[in-house]
């Protein structure tokens, strides 16, 4: 077994001995040796990422782990042949230095990420550590990382830094397409923002309103009359929304459990036509719909959730 394979094997097998990572504001101890892996083209880049993904997924099964480590061994051989060692060492050190500089600039005395350099010389970065030495320090390591990159035109590079929590295999990736001299600074800023930025409470999807339904397949992307919209909603056990319900769905957005309304779109609601082009909010965006048979609006249907008491009786 090669030294590199031994390094990865020790990290993965030791992951079960690690805790779930930092809780609260305790620092996460990161292995400072961040491998730099170059892909000659995007197809090869995808294969490299798959090899590493297999390593994460198979860490608990010896047969899968061995196959993944064999793939990683081949990957490291490729990296040694095609990537300049000095580039990897320089990027490794600069990335950590940029994170330190950001912490000082913002007055953070105990950053969330702490790179453990004890017993490692600068010359040992980008090189596998002796297995025995690694095992002695394994219990303190909670996270490891690697960078995959491909060269584009001139000095432009496309790179992805992936940080892996060893206890769970959960990974977080940060990507950048910049000139190589800006790569460490750009990645460091993204990592710093993620780990040191304010932790806002997660968005609560507006599920109490019920379930939103798209317009009928035959009505997609075209204006229909209020009568047609009402008829289809009734056939689905739903109704047209109120202006407030449609506004709340628009505020939540398509990826937050709501809707993406067209800019300048006009939608049927219970009290008339909801016009997204108007600057006002709520009912002030609604204008009368005098002729219910004229095709003059888009629509969504809303199937209201059953009251909690009714759900318990079922």
C-alpha cells in the first residue's frame, strides 16, 4: 500500500473515532495538507470527483473502500505527473494565510477553522505523511480538504475546494473561475463567509397556506378568463388565492416553497386581477375584473390544508 493510500486509509478509518465536529463556536481542526489535483479536461475532472465521491460513500465498507483507495492512488499518480508541486504548496500555504488575514481583519481571535501544523514542516505540505505519525494525531483531526482544478485560457483556472467532515463524510464545496494568482484569495473569502458569517435561522416554508397547483396543462403560459380559472381550480378541490396569499408565495420564491411570478404578469385572485407591475403591495395590486368571460389573466390554484383538528380525526 502506497504512502498516499495509507494516509487516506488512516483518515477514513479514524473518522469513526471522531465526534460530530464542532458544536457552537468550538473550532474545527483541519488537516493542513490540502492536495491539489489537476484535470486535463472536464471529462477527466468529473472522473476525479467521482473517485473521491466513492471514497466518501464507501468509507464504512472495506471492499468499497479498497476500490475507492485504488482509484485515489491512480488519481494521485496522475496529479504528481501533471501538476507542479510548487504550485500546490504555494496555493496550500496562501489559502491558509488568506484565511488568517481575514480573521485578523474582522477581529476574530478564534476562527471556526483551525489548521493543525504541529509536527509538519512547509516541505511536507503536498506530500503524504508517514502513516505512524498521522495515526498519532488522527484523534484531533475533524476535517480534511482537497482542490481539483483545470486550466482554461491563459492564467485562468477553474477550481473547486472541497472540505469533508471526517466523522460523517459530509462535504461542502467552494468553486471559483479566476486568474491563478487570485485563486487562494477567492476561495478563502468564500470559505470564510461560510464558516464565520452570521448563522441566520433557516427559512420556514409557508406550508400552512396549503398546496399550490399550476394552471391546467391546456392553460399553461397563456391568458385565460376568470371563469376558466375558477372552473379548473374547483375541479382540483382548490380555489383561486387571495391577494395576500399570492403575495406571500411570491415573497417566498420558487425555491422557498412559494411561486415565481412573471414580471409584469397579471394573475386571477379572488377579488380581481393581481398585477405584478404595480409598485404597491397586497390588495393595492388588485384591480377589478369586470368581465369574467374575457381571457385576461394567468393563474395558480391553492388547495388549502385541512385544519389541524380535522387532520387528527382522520
